[in-house]
C-alpha cells in the first residue's frame, strides 16, 4: 500500500474546481479570486464517504455486492411521500417529503430556515415518525427555547448537538430515523479530511456521506446551508448538484413575509412557491397570497396597477408601481425592484418608438410590492400601463387587472394559462381584465358575466382603453 502523503491543493469556492497551483480566475466558473488553499491526503484509496456508507450496509464487503435490477421489479414504495404538516412546504416539495431524499434549504441569516425545519420536526414527530435533529450551531437549551416558542411538541423528537460526521453517522445507523435535519452543513467535519469545517472539501465530503446514508437507510435528510453575499449557497457549486432538492428562502428578514422557492427538484416542479408570514409562534402559512400582497394598496394614485403572474399552478395577483419624473441629471436614472431592470429599459424604448412618448430625459422607478421577485413576461403590459400612468399623472381604475407579453414592435402577445389568471382576478373582485387579443375568447369563458374582458393587440390600444 502506498504511503499517504499530505499536499496542498487549491479549490474554487464557487464551483469546486481543483488546481495544483493558485489561479487568479477560475477556468470553470470564470470568477476572480475564488481559489483557496487546502491540505489534502494523497494515496488513501478509500474516502470517508465510502467507509461510512459501507458501514451502513454492514461492512466493506458490500463493495462487491452490486446488483442489477429490472425496472419492472422496483417497488413503488420507494416513491412514497409523507406530509410535513405544512401545506405550503408540501406544495414546493412536489406533494410531500420523499422517503430517502436529500433536501438543501438556503437563505439569509435569521430568515427562518431553522424555524421552518423545527416546525416540520414537530409535525412529523406528532404523526408518529422518528425524527432526529442534529445541530452544529446551537446547544440543546437554545433549541428547546425556540421549540417552546413555536408550540407544544407531542411527539418524541431526538436532539443531537454534534459536528463530528462519524459520530452523527453512527447515531443515524443505530436509530434509523424517518427524518433527519442537519443544521448546518458548513459546521460538519470528517476526521478523514484534513481541511477546516466549512471548506470545499469538508462540505463536499459531508454531503456525500449524508447522501449515501439517506439512500441506503431510506432517511429523509434536510440540510441547512449558509448563503454568500450574492445569495447563493456557500460552498462548491457541486453541492447543489448532489442533493435531490434545493429550496431558497426569499424576502427581507426584517419584514414579516417569507417566500420559499424551489430551485431544483427531482421529485416535482421547480416553479412552485410557498408563502409564509413570520410571527412570534413561528412561520404561518399564507393560503391566499394574492389577497395578502394586495392588502393596503392605494386606490387613486397614478402609476399603480395590478397584474397576474403564474407560479407553477398558482395564479398570484401582484401590484406594480411606477414613478416617472423629469431628471436633473445628464443621464436619467432607472431603477427596478422585483422585476428585470433590462426589461424596464426595453419597455420604455417601445413606448418611445411606438407611442411617441418622450421618456429619454425622465427618471423611472418600477417596484413590485410585497417583496416578490418575478421575471415572467406576462407582467410586461402592466408595467407599460404603470409607466404611462405615472408619466401622464393619471390613475388607473382600481378594478383593472392587466397581463400580457409586449414585443419590440409594440404588439401584445398571449401568455399561458389565461383562464386561471382571469378566474383568480374575478374571485378577488376585479371588474375589468385587460388581456391579449388572441386570448379574448378563453378569458371571456373563464370570467362569465362577472367581469368585463378587454382584448388589446398593441400597447397603443391598451393605453387608449385604460388611461
């Protein structure tokens, strides 16, 4: 056996690219100054993940017990889902917690990651499931204080305050819980890896071990991941490729609302979102996000209009605000919050070219209220009407909803799921819906006699009908 030798290797903190020497720019991620030096042991043929995973199977001899299985012989029980007790989370996960899945939850500090998972543990332990909560950042007393604030725990949830991955794996093998929470992955370390906890090697090796335990033992594992200043999960990019599901918490930590969005999901759609409100007793589900986001909107102010966006199968009504005023600067200022900045500039150029509006010397601010971040093209028509309303200082009637994609020639193109959008607007009491002309018949069938449906073919026609 070759003698193990310790050497220095440089890793990219963003994507995990490995290099024998330091490099200014990462060849894989194309970012500057992302390489860090780590000590690794060369010559050891077995990694920590293989040793721990083989122990979970009953010993190292499992290396030669590979078995080929026909797809028709695979039991459907492996795809069983269990409810987390939180409908909004189940929606984002694709219908519930999948057995043997590995889920990564990221978000800003204090946004509610640990609180949400603690609520999941309470609900599933109350349903008779074996739950293990592993914390590498808090003591058992701190977790107990948060648990008391959330509510009474009827089930028997086990706590483990440990950062040694070998000790955690031993507890998981002996207990074999139904659900295991790791808070957080950046605090875990393996003795077989010489680098410090939170490094690229430790995060990658720890995730690999947890993935093997989840698949072999059938444990649903939730991992909490810290985020960088850019809002992505800290550690190598390969971390997101290893797990089954990646969820991000969005929203301002100082505000009460939280949005849980699925970025990757091997067991469901990535378009679904869950809306929560942070209260003293924890995260509370917002079952009607449209009504919640429109609460308190001004009724007679210029530059405000409501639009409808589709998040997966759920239509959500949001308010778009715009403020257009003459600029005192040589280069007018443009700012977009919650929508694509480049899309705002494009729509203003369409208004100048197709409607003859002189916006080149105006500051423009566009805001999507409620802390939402949407990039769907269906919001184009509403943004155009909000900009024109503010520019002319004429308010749009409060009972109007508009949606549609705007092209460079000023045409209004149809969007998907028109009937669902119109039905949601009518349900919330809106009386006038502006839709693309090709979707007029479908919209009228969905609205019935409860609302007036107006079809428009270009932005000039839409401006003339509304403002």
